[in-house]
């Protein structure tokens, strides 16, 4: 990666990843829940990936009925 981005690019990438990791840990620790739309849309794959086993998942409830759009324009209808 350093050959493509340079030393400062690698440092910036590491800092960005670290910031997101920190924000996720804070969200989990405070019990922030997913909004209902995202909870429903992600119910099937959260379960199959085992994400519901994490303690922070207990803060989110879902109806478990995703209604995904078939294409990009479908998200606006």
C-alpha cells in the first residue's frame, strides 16, 4: 500500500480505520441502537454473520422483514 499511497497515505488510512473502530466501540458501549429501517433491512444478514451475538445487538429490535429495492431507483419509491 505504501508504494501506491506513500508513507503519509498509509498513516492517513490507518488513522481513518482507527477512528471508525473507536466510534464503533463507543456506539456499542453506550447501547446506541440501529434505526428501525436499517434494523429490518439488515436482519437476515446480521443473523447469518453472527452479529446478533454481540452484546450491543441487544439494544436493537427488528421486525425482521427486509424490503430491499430491486434497483437504485427503487429506493426512492
